[in-house]
């Protein structure tokens, strides 16, 4: 979910090399894709012959996308991108699904890692294994795994979003709180804060977005989805998840965390009134928090996510990639643009300019570029990129997203909204699991659970 | 409002034509075909074709295999989707929700718009034009915009209304069904009341003035005239507006969709049948289900129209 997240960047290490890669990719497509329409194969090649750029469309919800696209168009003669700004989250995905179903999909669009399998299962995105050049693949390194399903690459990753802890440094000092490394300490802090400043909460537990909780279950070692042979395994109620559920339910019931919707103006007000003094989210949140808690600029800091046993570990919340829709007949051009956004310094700098994005680029070489472009004064000049990088290295392996996450997040929406109003996390997990399993079955997939 | 004047016009029309013989009639027919052609063309393209496509879609299910990372196959499932949708309690609950909504909304809407129309029509009314226009204005605002505006007015911390309520000691929590549903009713009434007032007012204006004068001479009060003469005379428009209102309620979509963003604990993702269909199509990519749900909804609307028409027919004869 994390529709607030948005993270595209652009890159442009050596545009002529990319060009060559693009051309090779186009050629290999000609020979490989027997299924592709003739338009698909001719567009890439002939456009380069005639000197007329290939026209592609790009849908994204990310900020600064207009500037990124302008930068790409200015520096590339072979491909011309037309941007369409969309909204993130379920509404945006609804639009993507509908447009692709109707044959009007964009060439390239933004998908988060959790939702990508849904588009793949839907047959809405193209296998771009052969279109992604080797230099991009090596630049993106392990991140390529995030967009590889069933041995095929379906999207170009842009960022990595380890879950971290944002907190008000000044207020932690004022109330004598210890920056928590364990969840026990976190609870002690929350309780101490409750006593010292009645009405204040350590963090808000968002009741419109289960993905933050998912990342904390992930951190605790949960595996909501897995595959066994040719079948999906679904379990939102494993020991690790239930442990995290009991922990957070306790904080909700004790009134130690607030339960606003993440988009609620009341949350923004509380962040500015020192009534909510922390936040759990991914690196992308850094840029959003900056625009939300304007009155406390310079007083925030970022720390790794606490854990149950004190050993550094985390999950991920959000993180997005660029996928080529099945409607596109310009696969090579779309992939060229996508890899440029993810691995070119120009692209990344343009994306981050003005502090529009604090996402941690998937390409490690881009981290310093992003860091240079991001104004970290809101965080008192803290080196948040290094911290996020270190956090990223502690993301627990073995987590898999399910095949119908757009549905699954929506299954969470109704019971999650009732948290703090009589609903329970375990109840929500139960009903979301039951619905997800029946949806997966209804789609004809094999499933156990 | 045009709906009211049209029947009268068509009723009168045949009287003009009959004198002419066969030839003029065929010419009339040609003209009718020519004039009606564009309508039927658009009707076919914009209404019949989508209904046909929905019917077609509703008979199929998409099937994947294994882990689902291969191509999907489309399987004919007959009435399978219809049965599944009917079996889904979330879909059925949607009808319960709109029924509850209707219980609050329909009487308020009909009563409110009748009362306002009667006030406007009464001899005592001043500045009629101004009030007509003012009342009608909200209808000109697109529903989605209206919902957004109201959403702000309902949001604590932003809304002046909520802060006045709160400073007066009233709590305003959209998380409570006793607040969220009436709030939704309020948006719907605000949007449509003025339109219905115009319909009723036009009908009231069509009542022969001599009848009203007779009542006046007989010493009937304004209230008595309204109750015993005006209301019975506009029964057919009341029936018509009732029909539109009921169908409108069944098709509730954009207001609850937006409201869901601030009151998700009450207005769930499948709160009305249309929201259910929307979620099926665009969140679950289950187009067959969504089509079946939509067709079933259309059938219910059709039955309801039939029912309301039957109910209001005796009035029309009166």
C-alpha cells in the first residue's frame, strides 16, 4: 500500500551505452518475441532509422516526475516520453488495471514490489528479462530479485524501503526517553511519554494501511506468503505475526499509540503540536514527513527499527519499480527510460531535487547522488542515507508477496479501519487471510492455507 | 423537470396530424426516423452495447494455473458468477446498507422538497426566482466535487462546522455509524433537493389557477389548499421523483467512495452494491463477478421501477 510513497528516479550514467543496449534489446525482441505484434518490433528499429523518436507514455504518482521526464526528453533523441500524473495506492492501481484491460494502458508505469506479482498474475505486464541490459542489471544488483518472479524479470526496481523509526530528538531529550533498540524499550518509552505528556503518543499506528504492520511482522520473521511446488501457501497468523499483533494490540488498547488514518489532517496537526513524536515507515517517508511536520524542522532524527531480541533486523514498507504494460509495443524504449530513471545520476538528482524524494535508490551508486541532492536539514543534517543503507542490509530474507496483493490490501482495509474502535489485529489478520485464500482460489491458482 | 412537460406535448401531438392522408404520414415517419436516428444510434452505442458486453463478461471467469505467473485462460462459467455474487454476504449487505440509507433519505428528500416547493408556490412567497436558483445551484455542482467539499466540512481540524459543534460540547466522529450515515444522507440531500423542488414547483404551477381560486373563495387556508388540492394534483410527479430517488439510492457510489477515505470504519469498501462491483472489477480484477453484480443490480433497479410505477399509477388515473 503506502500510497504516500512515491519513488521514481532517473539516472543517466552513459546515455550512448544505454542507447546501444536499447538497440540490442530491440533487436533481440525482434527475434525473440514471436507473440509481439508487428508494430512492436518495427517501432523500435524503424524509429531509430528514420531519426524520429519512439513515443512512449509513462504513468506515475511520484513527485518531480515532470522534471525527470523533461530531463530525459532533453537528453535523448531516440525516445520521447509523455507523462501522465496519476494517483498512488488502490485508486491508481484500479486505473492501471482498467486501462490495461481496455487496451489503453501506458507503456511504462509505477508498481510497488508488493503489487507487482498481482500485475504479473493478471498478465498485465511484459516479461522484460531480455530487454534489461546487463549494465543495468549489474548496477541494480540484488534489487533485481525484487522484480524477478518465476525466473523472469518483470520490472526495473527503483528503490529499497527498509522500515525505520523517525523520532523527535528534542522531545526524546525533554521527556528523558531512550532511543529504542528493542520493542520492550519502545513500549517503556511509550508508557513514559503517556505519563509525562498526557494525550501525546509515541507514534501513530495507521488504520488505513496494513503495510506498516506487515513490515513489522516481516521483521519478526513472519512469512505471509510462500510457495511450495506449484501452490501458494498463505498464513497471516504464524507465530511471528501473532507476536507482533499481540504487541501492537497492547499499545493500541493502552492508548500508547494513536490510531489515525495516515492521511488524516488530525495526524498532521498532532505531528505539528508535538502530540505524535515518532513515526515508523520507510526512507521515502523522510520527504513526506518534512512537508507534514513543518513546524518541527531540524528536530527529527532517524533510527533503525527496534526489534524483539535486539539483533538489528527490519522489513520493508513500499518500494516501487517500473513495469512495461502488456499494451506497450515499445518495450525496448520503455525499458531504456526505466533503467535511465533508476541508474542515471542526472535522473536521480532531478528526482530528488528540492527534497521531493528521500527514497533509497536500489542502485547503490545512486545513493550518494541522492544524498547530495537531498536537503537533510529537517533531520538536523543527520546522514540518513547511510543509516537507511545499513537498515536495508538488515531486511530479513525469505519474505514473498502474494499473487493478489491489490485485493489483499483491500481485504485488510475494512477490518483495519476498526482498530482502536473495537476491532482487533488478530481478527483483521484472520478475515484478510480467509478472503485472500478464497480470492486466490477463485482465480484458479493453487493454494494451501 | 422536462419529464413533466413532455407527456403533455406528446399527448397533444396526434391531434394535429390526423387530417392528412397516407402520404404525409409516411413522410412523417421518415422524418421521425431521421430525427430519432441519432438518439437510437447513441443509445445503442452508449447503453445497449455496454449492457451486452457486461452480460457477455458475466458469463466468463478468468482462470490461472499454478502460481499464476503464466497466461490466464478465460473459461465459460454460465451463471456461476451470478451464484457466487449472490452467495457473497458482502454483496447482500450492500443492499441492506442502501435500504437503511433509503429509510432515512427518501422521506427526508421527498418531504423536504415538497415542503420547499409548496412554500415557493404559496401566495406568500417572496423572491421566488432567487430561492429557486439558490436551491438549484448545488445540483449544478458535480457530485464528486460536492462530496469533496463536504468531506472538508466534516473533517475535524479543518471544518468550521465541526469546530463549532465541538466547542458546543458535541462530538463529531465520522467513525460512528450514527454520524457517518446521516452525514452521507446530508450530502445526497444537498445535491438533489433543489432539482426535485424544481420538478415539484413546475407541477404545482401547472395546476389550473381557477381551482386554487375556487378553494380560496371557499375559504380554504393555504395549508388546507396545499394538502387537499395541490398535493393530490401533483401525485404523479411525486411518484416519479420517488422512483428516481429510490434508483439513485441503489446506485450510490461516488459519495460513499470518497467518504470511505475519512470514515473507513463505517463506510466499508463494499458498502453499497456499486462499491462492491467497483472493488471486484478494479481491486480484485474480477470482471466477471463485477459484471454479474452489475447486471443483478440493474435487475433490482428494473423491478423497483416497475413496482413504483405500479404503485403510482392509480394516482395518475385519479
